[in-house]
C-alpha cells in the first residue's frame, strides 16, 4: 500500500515537473501543500476517500492553470490513523519538506493533535474532516472548520418533529466525545423548538445489549427518539427496538445510518429510519455534478463518500483563499479565509472569527424503499418524509 | 430525566437477563470445563465463539438455510479445532505455570482474530433471520433471543447429562477432581484433555452460532465473551460446573437490572463490583471451587 502510494506521489511529482516544462503558467515551482492522511489503520477507508478528494482537487486546479500562476502539489504521508504519528508528520512537512501550506488530516482526534503544530508555525490549516467544536474554540488562530459541528447533527430531526406538532423527545448516546457533544446540542435545539426532553441516557462504547435502555424508553414513550451513534450501535439499537416493540413516531441516528451497509445489514427494518449526513451525492451544490463525473472517471469503481467531497471542498476553500490573499503569507491567507463566504461542492463555507463553521448545512435523509431520500432542510429536500413511522407490528 | 420504573419494566428486563444469562452459562461452562480439567485459562474461548458465529453467517449467507441448523456444522467444526489446538499446542502448557497458558491462548486468540480479519475483513455482518418479538401483555419477547435461550438451555442440560451419566463424562469429572487418582484408575488423561478442549470449543461455537442470529458480528466480538465467561466461572466457583450455570444467570440478571435501575454505563462496573464482593466474602466462588 505504502509503496504503491509512494510511486503514485512520485509519478504525480514527475507529471508536475514535466507539465512545468511546457506550461508558461507554472514557470515557477509548484505551491507545496502538506498533509497526513489515514491511509492505513482504523480510519483507512475514510482517509483514502479524503485522499482521493485532495488528489482530484489538485488535478482540477492545475488544469485551470493553478493559482497565483503556479501549480499546486500535495506532499502526502500516511499517519496510520495515529494522532502521534500525525504530529510527527506535520512537524516534518513544515520544517523539513518546507511545504508552503497545510491541509487537515482525517478525524477530530488527529486534527486536534496536529492543530498545535501548524499553530506553532503560524501556518493556516483548512481542516475538512473535524467536527468537534472544542478544537476550534481553544483560541487557535490558524485552523478552519469546513463541516457542521457535532451539536447540530440532529437539528433536522428536532425541527421536523416540532413542525409536525410532536411534543417529546428521548436522546441516547455512546459515551464518547463526539456523541456527547451531539446530545448537548440536541437538548438545546429541543428547548429552542419547544420539544420536551423526557429521557437522556448514555451507554458505553462497544455496548451490544440495549434491552434495559430501550425498556426505559418504551416506558417514557417519547414522540421522537434521537440516537447519537457510530455504526455498530446504530444497527443494534434499530434491531432491538423491533425486538422490544419500541415505537416512536420518528427515530433518527447521527453517524452510521448513512452507510449503505446499514441498509444491507438491517434490510426492511431500516425503513423509516432518519439519518444525519454532511453531504450526499445528489445535493445540488455548484460543481457537484462535475465533481461526481470526474471522480468516477479518475477513480473507477472506488468508494465515494462525504469524505471525498469534503477533501475536495476543503481544498477548494484553500485555493480560493490563496487567490484572494494574492500571496502565500500565513497571516494574509488567514484573513482571506475569515472573509470567505462561498459554496463548494461540499456546500456552504463561512467561518466565525474563531474559524468555526457557520454556513455548512447538515442534511437529514430517511430510508425509503432502500434509498436515502433527503427530507431536510426543505430547500434541499428531494422528497417528503414518510410520517409517522408505523409501529413495528403494522409493517 | 429518568422514568418511573414499573413492575412491567422489571419483568421485561428480568426476562432479558434470563435470556442472556442462559447463553452466558453455556459458554462459560466450556471455559469451566477446560479450567477444571487442565487448570488452563483459555483466553481464546471467545475467539472460538466468534468463529462459530462466522460459520453460521456463511452458512446462512451462502446456502440460505435456517441458521439454527448450522449448529450441526459449527459445533463439530470447532470441536475439531479445539482438539487440534489442544493436541498441537495447549498440551505443552498444561503443567506449566498459569502465565504460560495465558500467554499461549492469548497468542492463539490474536492469530485467529487476525486470520479472520484477513479472510472475511472487519466489516460488521448480521444474520437477518428472525427479528421482532412476541407481544405478551406489556412484555415483548424477542423471537431470536427466545430460540437462543431454548437452544442454550437444551445444550447445557445435555452437557450436564453427559458429564453425569456417561462413562466419558465421569472420566472428565474424575480428571477434574484429581488427575493423579484418575490416572491410577486407568483414565487416559491426555485423551480426556482432548475431549474436554473439544467439548468446550463446541459449546463456545454453539454460543457463537446463537449470538450471530441475535446481534451483528465482527472478528473482534469474542473478547467480550471471554471476559464475561471468566467473570461467570469466578462468580460460580472456578472449575465448578453447576457454579457456571448459576454464575451465568446471575451475570445476566445483574447486568440487566443495574442497567434498568442505574444506567447501562455502570452495568459492567456493577458486575465487576459483584465479582470483587464474591471474592472478598467467598473466595472460592458462590458454590465453591473444584467440587463436581
């Protein structure tokens, strides 16, 4: 894997050098953008998707003549899904490889670790795959968030429920950083929308038996059940809801519900389940169609997920900021990013003075006949939500 | 933001606890058997359970036949694997210090998990065969868990009958009580070790096959069952076979009731607190160790 990767970057470098000899636009050396990604290890599948996003973005930017009259070139390493390795690699990128700029790695955990490095060297970092709010609220000046925060993952579920006159909500979550933040945010959103929170409980990571927690939920009898999940727990909860005959009028999960495997594992029992996602292929963002086409041409048969689009979109943001700053100076690029208010293939981008994302929209889909149909927000919705979710006994 | 706990809710989780407990008992009986006969703590027990679960998954996926019939395949298959492991490796550490057997079986476990990841990937899989429940008044009885319960009880009773009544079973119990005396009485102890490891693995495999129909499976699922089985046999009295039954049921109930009255987060902690209490008050376990 790693050798293949090296020869790939080698090839890319060779191509860039070759291209440089003909194209007047790149008479100067390319702009070097450094990043580490999880190409092996736990997050490999996700990191590789993000990697393809970065690669495709560089290709497209260079086809259009680059930026500031120069081509861009990624210097990429594999952090093996380890935060400590990521830290070492960003040090190396900045001090030894002397990259001009950096882009973020995959995951909140690794972004949190490497954010101290780019901060130290005052080098701006657009971080496409980190949605934990705290990373951006620690006074760091050179990190910028691209996707929506953990706190708003279930905003769609709450809003749709309130609009349909539902009154009560129960919230459960895995007891780790990201889902906990989702629960805090959901409680706030529920209050804002006039929903009464009737039950909140966390379960440990790796939990497989939800009998007791679901028995309590059945007794609380909420109109809505929101679950701040990853993947395995989302599957187990859905399955055991049927076993214990728990019948909220709406039931939504955060992470994991959007994977095709979710439906493959649960089959018909996944019908009516709502899920939150940062991005879906059919969203009508500018350039999204071209992105999809180019992606399937460039990487035939390879996985495409929101991580790919996020990588591409994050890179678009950086390139636009370089263009507007007219320079590679860290401070100037930082100011340019803070002023940006644009749409990428990944959706809206605008950050507050802390670098915290305020424009990107989460969407909510519902599994209908084996397909994810976007049902929220209204302006992006492709279909109507099937409401209310029928009780298990009547399906 | 909790809820008021009603008798119906207690009834519901007691049922869940008993349904889960029967499975724990059966799986832990296997671990108790190996420990009783050989004084070996088999850390790979849960891993063998995982292999049993995959046997059922592929059986169902490729052949599409009733997954419960796969017990007829997974149990003999894991029996053979158990015999192979005992014959090739574990017999070397039977009389060695306990750390040796821990290290060896831990190594076997890592190897088997990695081979499984390599062969089947670490994707989560599930056998979507029997979902939903029977509704009885305010109670919901999960179909797949009920069937698993029935199988677990049946197999456990069979294992007990076997240990009590058959010649081989008596030889196993004799070896468990005193290897030397058993040897003097003409029991082929090496052979008994093979059978014990095989039987234990078959029980783990049965557990895996039944679990596969209830929850989604993946290569690292086994570890939890190793820990739980260990807890069960220490609760009941290490090497004490009826103790494993009692311990399993107790663990199932304690987990569920503490999840109900406290939270799911602390239910595991409560189980371990119970373990510490038992060790403090009755160091040999609830039914005492070794006696069979």
